[in-house]
């Protein structure tokens, strides 16, 4: 079950356009977007939304609501997807990205990382796990800073891919790898096709700590450069992050998973089984921005 939650103004503005991009079961109109877990569950109950594994799409005005205000990737049995906007242009940017991606559907994966031994190790493990996928026909590429500059990387990402995974240090303004990869590098490149899913296994990609700019992890969706972005709104610890990276690798090995929602549900189950409070705390820092049913195979 897929449920959309927004104000009436947002529904009036993009309702017909969203229908052309994502199939959903119900649209709930609210005066104020709820952020507390209890209020979100109460809202779903009030509108008779029951599902073993539901998907929620919340449209939230950035400023009144920030990624960190929400309770994490999961609210009960529901996966929570957030689409932030400061103005309606950003919503239409995202909707255009969904359409552009569906028309091109680049069947390739990029693995990205920082040149530190343990991050290179993670990147290599992720790369090898994708290399085994027959569905991709070997269309998996690893681009590390020893052979790829920040300008090169911007050009590659502007041509699109189904999934891009970055492992390494990060800040709200960008990735620390590639001698600093910032939004300015993307702005200078002409977009050919959006990225389907961008996963940042790094710190602070969604941290709202800059007054005049929005977080790096949000910009991808707001500017129509990605359909879906997954990142953390806080700093992360290395050991729990290794568990999260391993859960990702193990889930990728399950070839029956084709969409980001199924991938995250699977990762969530694996991470629960660790019974590690530090893993749980770090996993709760992540947020899903954009399309919760974006495919990556």
C-alpha cells in the first residue's frame, strides 16, 4: 500500500502530475505535516490505512520540517519517504526527473568511494557483489579518486545510472572524497539522465546546518538530478556503518529485490537481527528522500 500525505495546496499543485509518475492507493490531506511517530501512526489509523509493509510519501516544506525532525526510515511497518521543497519548482524538478529516468532507464551501477583503506575495501566488496549480477550484464563501474576527479565524477553522474553508492566521509555540503565533491560540480554539467537512486554511506548528507543552502542529499532530488536519495542527517560511527554496508551487500545479493523499498525493508530486517544498539542508533539517522518504489535493476 502506498499513501501520499500533503497539504491541500501541494495536492492542488502537483496532484495530476504525481499520478502520471507514481501509482498510489490514497492521498491524505493535512493542515500540518506530522513528524512524531505517534501522530503519524494515529493519522494512518484514522484513514484506515493498514498494511504489513506500507509506503508513505510525505511532502514537507523545508524550514518548517527538516529530515532530522522525522522518526527515521520506518514508522511501525511503514517505510517513510520524504519530498522536501522550498518552492513548487523543486517539486516539478523531481517529477520531471521521474519521467526522464523512466524514458531512459540507464541499466548501470556506479560504486564511489574515498581513498582510505577501509572505504576502498567497502567499495570493492560492493563492486564485486554487483559484478555477480547477471541482470546488469557487467554494467557496474567503480570510480575512485585515484582515477576520477570531481569534474569527471560530475560528468559521469550527469549521464545517469540506476544506482550510485558512495562510501566515505561526508558533510552537509558534499562528499569529502574526490578532493571534495560539491553541488557546484554538478551545476556545471549538463544533465543527460537523472540518477535513479543515490545512496550515501557517509555522515551528515542530510544535515540542515547551512542557512543559505540545502543539504547535499536533498539537492539531488530538489534539483531533479536524482529520483531517490538515501543519506544520514547525523554523524555516523565506523563499526555500525560497516554493519549497515554489509546489510546492503547481503541484500544486493538477493536477486529478487528490484526496488529501493524492498531493499530497505530487507536491510532493516538484517540490522534488527544484530541486536546492537549502536547499529540501531546509526541506522535511525538515515532518511529516504524521493520515490520509495524506485527500481535499481
